[in-house]
């Protein structure tokens, strides 16, 4: 069998076209472009925000601190206005619970993640991170060969928890997990349900420091105990254990520029003239509800505040996460974690310039608004109260035709 690790890379290079420096375990970012993005590119500004990998960056504090978990429920979507566009986000998770690249729309109280012909689809990410919690997503997947729908928890050091759906098999959900980007010994596990395009199902994760349970319509379909993940060679638990964003996406695994392994995994070549593209103009996944309930930090956690998570050591295991009062908000796209106000004076001008270079996707539905309700009392994880907090995400429907660079990196592991 073939197991696949996919990393959707959606990096936006709007105004600045500079030679891209890449980063890896062997080659961290240089001081002048200190932040290693989720897609392995060095830079400042947005590269220092969501997905910035501190252990591949110039220094551990090059990335901006990560907004702490907040318990919240999202449903009855009426607008995408509260979803911040990828090129506008400066780290203020209070202002925007959700971030997006691509084209989200609302219809009948649901949020649609769309993928028009020849596009790279849509990626919705929470701006708050979850450091253990229960995350539930009630949705209908997209359909068709080569069309992938995904519900992923992704940490900045590439701990990852996956539930993925291939559009050619609407009765199977594939579950998987990674520790710092590494596939462990355990195989993916499939769960089955009734047609996931026609029917809403609730896909959930109950993630604690010691155990991770995938649930399908409230029934556990897979349990991973931390105790079973110990690696005697590295003397580490290869268990997802670091603050992670909620990512919901639709992407073209069957696009012609994908590797043969990914295309095969995705069910074959994508049909850019699919039934849904003919009928409504795009393939889509339908998000009805997202609930995020934050759990307490681990007993032993280093709690020095209640605003952000940072890493204190490049081992990036659970005992190296600190909860701080460090701000998560940069003043401009020239800033980094080590100076969040370095380019303050040019922020406004740059924001205007980048926005004007984008165009609307011209999709067929108008946006409305979403309502979110807070299930708790504005709990933040650092306060030790043991209550819940949740995450909200906003996404905007403009699509950056010219400047969105989406790189899909796939590692196919033959087992
Ligand atoms: C957090 O703030 C402290 C105190 O201001 C600072 O020393 C540290 O570098 C900051 N850490 C990060 C990751 O921003
Ligand atoms: C969403 O709409 C349903 C049905 O109209 C209603 O019962 C529910 O209270 C609404 N939820 C929120 C959070 O507004
Ligand atoms: C973040 O956004 C909130 C809500 O819009 C606002 O009150 C707050 O001042 C912003 N914080 C920063 C640092 O800009
Ligand atoms: C998608 O790309 C193909 C191949 O380049 C082209 O033939 C087709 O017209 C494109 N479709 C749209 C809707 O842009
Ligand atoms: C979907 O995948 C499951 C698990 O591999 C398999 O048993 C089933 O036959 C597949 N269904 C279709 C329609 O391919
Ligand atoms: C333990 O970690 C090492 C180094 O990452 C890796 O090569 C090895 O495959 C791991 N062992 C297991 C059982 O996952
Ligand atoms: C899971 O289902 C997919 C098809 O949806 C199949 O290719 C894969 O082999 C299945 N994996 C396992 C472990 O059964
Ligand atoms: C996980 O741990 C629980 C409690 O110790 C145990 O009952 C269960 O069998 C374990 N499950 C797996 C899959 O290891
Ligand atoms: C899509 O398919 C329909 C029906 O099969 C056909 O009429 C139409 O020309 C096709 N459009 C494109 C862009 O290929
Ligand atoms: C989400 O939270 C709302 C409000 O607390 C609740 O009514 C709803 O049942 C929850 N949905 C899921 C799928 O957990
Ligand atoms: C790390 O996780 C383990 C397993 O739950 C826990 O015993 C330990 O207290 C945690 N350490 C910290 C510092 O969070
Ligand atoms: C951040 O950069 C600005 C502009 O260069 C500078 O004035 C300020 O002193 C810097 N702050 C820190 C903490 O380095």
C-alpha cells in the first residue's frame, strides 16, 4: 500500500518578488529573513505568522507567538467578511478567528470551501491554536476523482492529525497522524460512513496529552494512546503534542502538476469539468458547524501568561511549550517575532498596495455572515481555570489569481 503525507503549501507572494531562500533541518533561515514558513520559505511578516516553524527559523523567537486556544462554536454562516484573507493577516486572532487562502462562500447558513477549475482550492485555518481540546466539524465533503477534502490539525513544528476524504470514495474517511512531520509505525486507519457528499457527518477529535480519539458521528473510530508511541531510539513519544491550528481544505490532489503518487492516492486525475463545476461553477465542501473546546494545558505546563504559546527549546516536545503574555500581533509585514514593530510606519501603505493587486473570484454566490457563539466565558488557556475556549476563523472570497503560489509537497512512503 502507499501511504502519503501531504502538505498543502499556500504561500502568497503578493508585492515583494524576492529570491526565495528555503529552509530545512540542515539549513535554517538567515538573520535578515529569519522566519521559516510552513512551506519551507524564509522571510519576514506573514512568513513569521501561522505555520512559521520555530525550529527551522533563525532563532526560536523569530516566529511570532501563537495565539492561545479559545473555545467557540461556529455555525449559521452568513458572511465571509470575518474571515481574514491570507495577505491581510498580521496576527490579531482576536479580530479574526479564521484565515483563508482561496475562495470561501456562504450558502444556506453553511460555509462553502470552493475550488473552481484550474485553481488550487481553498484552505481555511483557525488563527488561534489548540493545545489539546475537542474539535468537531460537521460537514459534507466534496466529490469527484482527484478532489481532496481535509480536516487537519497542524502544529508549527509539523505535529499533525489528519482526517482526509478522497472524492472518488465517499464512504471512507482516512485518519493519520505525524510527530514533527514523521510518519510513525502505525498505519492509517479508515472509517466508513454514508455518502459524505450527500450527508452531513460530524468528524471530531478528542485530543488530550495522553490520548487521541477520532470520532465519527460521536462514535470513536480510532484511539491513539501516547504511551504506545514511545521511540526508544530518540527517547521521545512520537505523539502529536504541540499547539495546532484547525485547517479545513479542498485541494486538487489529482491536478496534473502533482506527482503520480499523489494523483493515484487522490483517486486519479481531476476533472475540471465535473458535475459540480458545470452546475455551480466549482467543486466544494460544505461546512455546517465547527466547535472548538479547549482543554487545560498539561499538568506541568509552564504557564507565565494567557495570551500566546511559544517554544523554549528546539526539541519542540510538550514540555518545551510555554504560555506567555507575549503579543501575537505584528505592526507590519516587515516585522518578525523579535521585533513586532520594526516596520510600523509602512504598514498601512503596504496593506493597501497588496490588497489592490488582488481580484475577486467572481463566484456565483454573495457572501453573508456567520454567527459564532462562545461556549465559555472567554476562557484563555493560560488562566488555569480549566474551562473551555474556542476558535473562530474568517475567510474572504477573493482569490488571488496572480500571486497565490500553492505548492503541494508529497512524500509517498511505500510500506
Ligand atoms: C517573549 O517575551 C519575552 C519578554 O519580553 C522575550 O524575552 C522573549 O524573547 C519573547 N519570546 C518570543 C518567542 O517572542
Ligand atoms: C443557528 O440556526 C438554528 C436554526 O435556525 C438555530 O436553532 C440556532 O440557535 C442557531 N445557532 C446560533 C449559534 O445562532
Ligand atoms: C486586535 O483586534 C481587536 C478587535 O478588533 C482590537 O480591539 C485590538 O486592539 C487589536 N489588537 C491589536 C494589537 O491591534
Ligand atoms: C483549465 O485549463 C485547461 C488547460 O489549460 C483549459 O483548457 C481550460 O479552458 C481551463 N478551464 C478554465 C475554466 O479556465
Ligand atoms: C472505498 O474504500 C474502502 C476502503 O479501502 C473500500 O473498502 C471501498 O470498496 C471503497 N469504495 C469505493 C467505491 O471505491
Ligand atoms: C524512531 O525515530 C527514528 C528517528 O526519527 C526513526 O528513524 C525511527 O523509524 C523511529 N522508530 C519508530 C518505530 O518509529
Ligand atoms: C483506506 O481507504 C483507501 C481508499 O479510500 C485505500 O486506498 C486504503 O488502502 C485504505 N487504507 C487502509 C489501511 O485500509
Ligand atoms: C488506550 O489506553 C486506555 C486506558 O489505558 C486503554 O483502555 C485502551 O485499551 C488503550 N487503547 C489503545 C488503542 O492502546
Ligand atoms: C463540460 O461538459 C459539458 C457536458 O459534457 C460540455 O457541454 C462542455 O462543453 C464542457 N465544458 C468544457 C469547458 O469542457
Ligand atoms: C456545537 O456547539 C453548539 C453550542 O454549544 C451545540 O449546540 C452543538 O451541538 C455542538 N455541535 C457539535 C457537533 O458538537
Ligand atoms: C507532557 O505530557 C506528559 C503526558 O501527558 C505529561 O505527563 C507531562 O506533564 C507533560 N509535560 C508538560 C511540561 O506539559
Ligand atoms: C524595532 O524596530 C524599530 C524600527 O527599526 C526600532 O526603532 C526599535 O527599536 C526596534 N525594537 C526592538 C525591541 O528592537
